[in-house]
């Protein structure tokens, strides 16, 4: 299935980064808006006219201060018909342009004394004026400007002027966005990753296993608590099922024994033999069911055991059964002693099940091989028809049969897998040439 889940780390990272960018943008815009309320309304135009006059300032042949009519300056004057200005050099020489209001025309001889000025509310006029200094080829020139209040794009001009404020802010914020925020989110979610890892490691037989809630965000605690509650309910239901199956298997022993006794009292004959075989299968199924449920509780691995001895004893006990069924039996070991820590009776049961399985499915011909390697591998192989590849993993499932009419309850190989898992090993199955080969690796 296509994975449509969204990464919480990625979602939080880009959302927090977006919030941080939004805050920075608001701060910059706030500074600009505040600047527009306290600075001169001529801000946008005075920057433009200052640059134009700077390029137009020169001295004539007599050394007098003049402002040439450059194409750019003329175009600007045509665009802003109410523009007026007074340009003054440091020596007091000045040039006027446009209709300079009377209060400001009286200020013309003194403009060169000002570096910067924002003049509002002069007596006798509502005109807003400002003084802007500019360095030209004839020296420093102070320009008194008016008639253009509020025109142009003062916000953009101010944004350009205050870059020494917001560029360092961005230089500090960008590493925080791309480095700090993801790391903070990652550290915040580390507890969730730890809990997820522990959840993935919970085995089917890990009774009473619960996930910790101490290192995860408070918002995720209800989810983990609900999951722990689910684990508890599953444990309860598992134990109920286990107790039922164990009780049922125990209860079956008595009627099976009674039926067997009554059948043994019947007159000898083929019908009596078939009934005894059926009762024997029923009794074997009940015993396997008991073993299966006991082993779901785990094994007590408290003994040092010799795998060679256990395997050879199983072969010695079951060889007459195999020989009577038409097989020859072979047992080989690469060494005389392979030590493991485990439960001898359970391992004997596992090897016995493999041997019986070979007897039941080897078609009563060929040889049954049992080998023990120096590395602790126990292999049981027959020379029967083998198991189709699509069934090789399914045969380890409880009650699974390759064909509906197969003999047995389908618990033998499942019990083998369970016992081997309790001993921290694993079991593999494959086809030999010919036959089936099952290996227990401890």
C-alpha cells in the first residue's frame, strides 16, 4: 500500500520555520511603518531628487555654482509639477527652483548650515519641507525640498534604508530556521521514536510488556496509554484462551483413555486396529496441544545440555518406528559434544517432531538423515517428495496442512518453531535432492 502518512518532524519544522519568517517579516514591516510616522513625508522624493541634483551640479566658466538641466532632472520636474527646492553649497551660494513658499524662501541663505531637517508646521504655510545633504563634484550640497509630500514610494525607500537592521536579523534567523528548529523538533520527538522502537520489539510472548510514558510529549501520552491498555486486554484474552485450551486438552485425556480401554476390549480384527490408530492420533493431538500451550509461556533455560546426546537419543528411540515404516536411518555428528544452555525435554520434543514428520511424509522409502554440526545445527532430512516452495513457511503455522487429508493436527512443526524460538534460535526448511530438509540452528 502507498504510504500516505505525513512526517510530524517535517510538518512541525516547516510550520515553525514559517511562523519565524512571518514574525521577522512583521517586525521589518513594523519598523518601516513606524519610520513612516516619524520621518518626513518627502522621504521617497528627496532621495530621488538628491541623486538627480548630484549628477547635475557643476560650476560654470566663472566658477559659479550651477545646476544643469539634465534629461533625467527635467523629466523628474515634469512628473512632479509642484516640486520646489533650494540647493546650497557650504560657502552659502544657493539656487532655487519652483514656487518656494515665502517662509522657506527666507530660509534659503541658511540652508547650508543644516545637515538634515524635517520642517513641518511653519507659520503661514502648510507646506512640509525637508533638507537632505548630498556629496557632489563641487563639494557638499544641502537641498531643501518641498511640494512633494507623500508622493512616490516611501515604504520601499525606507525598506532599502534600514537594511543594516534587518539583514543581521535575517542572518541570525536563517540558521535558526534551518538548523535550530529541526533539531529542537527532533529532540522533542526523540521520546516518541524510542517508544516506537520499543513497541516494534514487543514479542508475541512478551507478557506484561508496556510502553513508557515518561519521555514523550504530554499530547501523545493518551495514545501510548491507550496502546498500553490494549496490550493489557490482549494479555487477558490470551491467558483466557490459554487456560481454556489447557483445560480442554486435559479434559480430553480422560475420555480418550476410556475409549482406548473399551476398544482394546473388542475382538481382535482390522476394525479394532483402525479404531486404535484413530484414538492414538487423537491422543497425540491432545498431547501436542498441551505442549503447544505450555511452550507459549516460554521455557526455563536452566541446564547445560549436549545437543549430540539429545539428538542421538531421539534417533535411537524412534529408529525402530522408521525402520518398521520402510525407512533406513542415518545419524552423523561432526563432534561428540556441542554444549548449549536450554531445556532438554523441549529440545528432545522438537527433534522428535521433525523425525516423526519425516516418517509421516517420506512416502515410506529412502533414508532419514539426522546430522549435528559442530556449530550447533541439527538437521533432519528425508528422501520424500519435498514441500512446495509456497508452503514452506506456512507449514510452521498452527493447524496448517498442505492437503486437507493430511494426517496429524498440524501442530508438529509449529511446536518445533516455538521451542526453537524459546531457545533464541531459528528453524529453516528447504527441499533436498530429493526430499525435505529442516534445520534447527541454536
